[in-house]
């Protein structure tokens, strides 16, 4: 399955534009909530603040994963992200490169959740594609594990998410769909809001339907 094919279906002329916009915002909120939900546990001995430009790093990561998505499809993009986690999680410290892995995971899941939210349930079933909520929950579990392994506090997770949403997502979206209007995404709940408990973390990439031959 090529993501672009489904995004063309979702972003093309539609009679239910208002409904599509609502679904897009809900998809963004689901992914954002999943990220925050898994990171609410207080951390001890948190590492120091990043000594790099997080906005520039996240924009660069967004550009790279968007190019892979555009040229090779969603399956290869998630394979790249999984390899990124495996390589950079070997460091004893939270690094610029590892932050890029997390940003790419969040962005790739965000765009798939957005696209799938615009498709009828019966179409998703025929494609063998997961529901947006399942994608978001799986991403939340992986990112929970990523941040928890370096004891990153909630405040920093929230700042990271804000940078990805405001700086990274527009870069990612515009690379995939030049000329298209970047959809507005809900930011999800604040850290002090109650959210459902997450299952045990799993860094494996979410299941995505195979690219069409």
C-alpha cells in the first residue's frame, strides 16, 4: 500500500469537507493523547536539557522520513524508524539522533492516522489497515518506552510534542503533498488530565498493509 494513494483519496474534492476536517482533527488528537498518556509517570534522575536546537533537529528528521515515505512508502518508512530506534537506543545518553527517531515515529503515525480517519471503516477492512486508534496506541507504547529508557520528564515530553506538531508536521506534510493546505491538528490533553492506562511498551513498528505492487 502506498500512503500517497490514500491521501489523494482523502484530500481530493469531497462533498463532506467539514466531516473530513473533523476526522483529521480527531486523528491528531488521538495520536497526541497516546503520546502524552504513556509518559505521565514521574521520572527520577532526569537528564539535562538538550544542548541542540530541537526545532531544527525535528524539522530535519521530518524532512528525511517524508522523503522515504514519498519515494518508498509507509512500510519502508516504519522499517527505517525501527532501525533508527535499534541503533540509537544503544547510547547511554539521550541524544539528538534518538530524538529524531521519536519525532519520525510520531509524524509517520500521525499522517497514517489522519489518512485512515478519512476512509470508511469498510475500506480499511478491505485494505487490511489498522484503525487510527490502534495506530496511535501502538505509537504511544513505543514512545513511552523510548522516553522512559532515558527518564525524560513529562514537561519535556510536552515541549517535544509541541515542537513536532508546530514545526515538524508542516515540514513533513508539505514534503509529501506540495501545495496542499496543512491540516490543523488538535494538541490532545494536557499532562495533568486523566488518560487511560497504556499496556506494556513495545517499540516494534505498527502493522501496516503491504505496499501495492
